C-alpha cells in the first residue's frame, strides 16, 4: 500500500511572500497534512477491516467446503441406500406380481370349479326333480292299479281271502292258498282262475313293473304219499308260484318277461305257526309289483 508523504517547504518569507501569506500557506499545509493523516487512518482501518473480512470469508469458505464434502459423502451414502432400497423394492414388486398372478390363476380355477359344481348341482336337481316326477307318476299308476284291483275283488277282500296293500309304489296282492289250491296241490282251482283273471286284467295295464309271484307255506312238513311229488315245502311253494305265473302268461296274456316265480317255503311267515289261523295266513300266494330293473 502506498503511503502519502507531504513535504512542507519553508522558504524565507522575505524572499517570496509576506508574513501573512506565509501563515496562510503554513495553515493550508497543516490542513493538507491532517487530511493525509485522516486518509491514512481511514486506509489503515479499511485495510484492517478488509483483512478481517477476508479471514472471515476464508474461514466461512473453508467451512462451506467441509460442509460440501460432508454433504457429498452423505449424498453418496444416500444414493447407495436408495439404490439398495430400489433393488429390494423391485424384488418385492416382482414377488407381489407373481403372487397376484398365482392368486388370479387360483381364483380362475376356483371359479371354474364353482361353475362345474353348480352345473353338477343343477344336473342333480334336475335329475332329482325328474326322479320325483317319475316316482309320483309311478305312485299314481300304482294307486290306480290298487283302486282297480280293490274294485274288481270286493267280494274276495270282504271275505278275507285277499288283501291288497300299496306302499311307496309297491303293490302287493296277498291271496290265501285255499282260494287258489286244494290242500297239498299246485293245480289252480276253478274259483281261483276267476280271481286270477281279474288280477291279470289289471296287471296287463300296468307298465314298467316287474311282477313277482311268491309262494309261501306254513311249517307243517310234507307227509305221506305227497312226499313223492314235493319233498319239502320249498318244492310245493315253488310249484304253486310257477302255476300262477304260467296261468297269467297263458290265459291272461301277461308279458312273461315281467313275471318272476319264486318259492319261499315256510321261511317268510307273516303270522305264528302255532295256531290253525296263523298257519292259514302263512299259506299264501303274494303277487308283488315292483319297479322293473
């Protein structure tokens, strides 16, 4: 920094100027010196202030540089953390998409299963409704057959020779043996033929039913000369059932493919065999209408 030096030249007053003029010049010179000193002081103050400001700014700049370096390091750490989190997030998103697709596929499968079950349920309900309708129709047919038989066999029913029952589509005509056969014989009597003709007329009009003809006896063993023809009650009951089936086929034109003849002997009693009345009930022919397989 330049310093300003003011030189005061003192010349002999007598030579150049008067005393008053000299004093004025001297005063002006002092004033100029004072101004120079003030300027120097102001400069020194400015210099000192500028140096402090420069030092402060330098310190602040260094602090800013340190802060910037720290921020750069922190930003790098944050960027690395962000990259790691982005990678993890991408993996989670990929896993969620995979789970979503699997769930959607499962839902589609379940929806298909539900549709299939619903179809099966609808089919089952339709089959059930059809079966119920068919069963109702069969019951109605059986009811009509029951009414026709009851009307045609009033006298025999009243005399206790025939019983007719109808239960859940199964129609049974129970005839005591004496109305059809003489004791120990399997040939149908004349009165028995008349009864069978009435039954056969109704049976011909019943469709979709098998006709089981069942022969039953009491538990009294076959004795005497009859043993040469029927060794046991099995043979006698079977012969009587077969005679009824043949009569319905030959005389009443009942379809033979619907007829079944079976002998049960003494082994399906409907009453006790220890009284004459009970044994009479057990000696019977049952004609049973059942659904045809």
